[in-house]
């Protein structure tokens, strides 16, 4: 029993010794931090004092220069006075021996003139006024600036109680976000930031490969650690506060190669939450409103970004179960729809009131519409002549883009048209082609897809990323390209909720895309970057 007691005692002493070492180490680090603070303080005030001394010297030099300028004028006047005195003395020398009345009279007259000039020299040509005006407001501002230039700050964060968790499932090439919630010594969640946070992300299979991580201080006691995993697999996230690991660190993270929808809405039918052959969607990011063309029910569904129904819109432009395209003006005050059967483009208010409508004799099979708010253009993709017509908002034809063919700048069966952030006209058939706002061909995206499949919809976000839905050899997926160079960044496979004839799509401001799943009569929302 005594041996057990002795073992336990030694174990207890060992633990306490370890604790003692840890606390002593923290004291040493505190001393080092204090020294760094004092050195930084000295350096800062050295710079301040240097600036103050520089300004004092500038004032000093200005005062001396002003004094010297005044003194020079006065000394020149003194020299002139001395010259006049010398002249008078010279003229008077020997007069005591002079007896000629006429000569003496001339000298008296000359001295009378000199008396008049001497009177003029008796007034100083400069003055002794010299002062230095120091603006009291500037002194007050200086004191205020010194008072506000910094503060001594500490932290009550207790790293071992602070928690770390992943915000949502991690997918390859999508930005992953881990949330660090800091807690104080008493277990209370902290409400301000400013802690020194360090984070390391690496692959468990090869910890030498480091992934760049960005730390965002939310200034409410929480921190976001953002990183973008380049490949599927297991990753390790190490996070420390004040060089001490937080709870759950290192955190093991599993990154999937499959990108599944974060939300799905709708089913087949004519009910309020149902669709019948939906084909197109447009997003008003200013108001946070989603418009979905429910073609088979001849209506527009208005949804929130979270896919909650707001209302339905009905108008003549949606009739005949043949509306196939929708677009929203940048200010969100009106939208446009195109009806392939009636061959009319209709402008609607965001409440569904018809504002205007137009058609054109060249229309044969208009299937999609886009709005360029910068130039005031309405673009209509037509599969009859295989081109894109560009109109003003009154329906006047301005020019057309492309013609039927397989070469660059030409189209076969157009599926959609949209506008890029710089006014680029983006058109998709079996490939994606980009034109300038004037219709000049710029580039071709994914040329290897030509003739092997078909795009259903395309959208370009504010960051210049092209998101497009595609069907190819029985596979349905969404691709993400970079508009600037056409690079394929990622593919959304929707592994657990397969797409079936994906068509139109629209992006939100928070890097989500809403895809119309025509074959499943629903819409699905995904993260795409």
C-alpha cells in the first residue's frame, strides 16, 4: 500500500512540476512580451520626439531668419546715418579758422539741408515687432492625438477552453471555413477580438504540404479560419491563441470530392411549392429576390435566397406554357421574359405588372433573354437564325451577334445567353463563347466540349466566374470557369442528388448558385467557390 501511495505522490508531484514549468514559461513569455512592448513604445516616441524637435528647429530658424532680415535693414540705416555724420564732420573741419562770410554762409545752408535729411533718418526703417503665434487648437489636437495613439491591451482568452469547429461540410476546391470561439478564464464566451491567432492547415497524409490559411477577426470573440483544399482527403487544422493550442486542435477535417446541394425546393405539380417543367431563373441580388420560370404552370415563382416562396407572378408574357427565359435589370425595378411561341419579349415590374412588350420580324424561335443594364440593352437568343439579337429597351434592333455554324463566333443550338461584369456577352450551346459588349468575338471556353454535349444554362458572377450547367453522355453537372482565361476551376457533381436535365441557373452574392433541375421539376442551391 505504501508503494502505491508513494507512486501516486510522485505522479502528483510530477504533474505539479509540469504545471510549474508551464507557468514559469508563461511568466518568461510575459517578460519577453513586456520588453517588446517597451521597445516598441520607445521607438514610437523616439519618432514622435524627432518630429517635435524637427518642428521646433523649423520655428527656431524662422524666428532667427525674421530677426536677421529686420536687423539687416536697421544696420543698413545705421551705416547710412554714420556716413552722413562723417560728411558733416568733414565739412565742419577747419571752419573755426574760416573768416570769409560768404563761405560760411554756404556751409550753413548746406548743413540746413542735411538737418532735413537727418530728420528723415531719425525714423527706423524697420520695427522690433517679432512674435511666434502657436495655434492653441493645434496643441489641443496634438494632445488628443497622443491620447488616442494607442492603449495597453491584454486578453482574458483561455485557449484550452476556446473551441474550434467546421462551419459546413468541406468540398474540394471550395473555400472551407472553421470557426474559433474564444472563451475567458471563467468559461464565458468573449465578445471582442484582437487575440494573436495562428493557424496551420496540412494534409494528414503529407504534413509537409501546407495549405494557405486566412484568419478573419469578426471582432465579436469569434474568428474565421479560411482555406481552400486542393484535393479530397483528410486534413489537419492546428489553431493556437497566444501560442497555446485551443480545444480540439489539431482538428481532423474530411474533404469530399462530391458537391451536393445545400438546399432543394419543389416537386412536380401545380401547387404553390411545385413546378411543371421549370427552365430558367434570375437573381435580383440587390433585393435578394429569385425569379423562376415555371413554364408548365405559366407563372413566375418569386423566392427568397433561401428558397422560400414569396408569391407568384402571372401575365400575358407567361401564357401558353412557352416562356423560356427571364432576366432582371440591375436595379431590380423590372425584369424581362421571352415567350418562344408568341415571339414576344415582355418587360414586367417586380410585382408582375406589364410595362411594355415587343417582337420583331426576324424572330423565329427566341428562347432566352438577358439584360445589359450598363448599356440599356435587351439581348434575345434565337435558335432560328442561331444568333443573339441586341435591342434597346424600347424594342429597337441595334445589332446581332453570331450566325449559324460551328466555327468561332457562330452557334448551333443556343441554350442561353447572359452578361458578364464588364458587359461581355456570354453565349452557350455545346461550348461557351464570349463576345464584347459590341459583339466582337473574344474567346471560347471549354472548346473540347463542342459536339459532345450541351449546356443548359450559364451565369457570370461579380468576381468574373462563369458557372454553367452541362449534360454530356448521360452525366449532368455544373462547371465553374474563370472568365479571364477560361480555366476550369471546379465541377459540381451533385453526387447524392443527381441532376436531370439541368437548365437555367443564377448566382448569389455569397458564392452560391441556384440551378433549375428541369428533369426533376425542382431547383437546387449549391456552393460553387
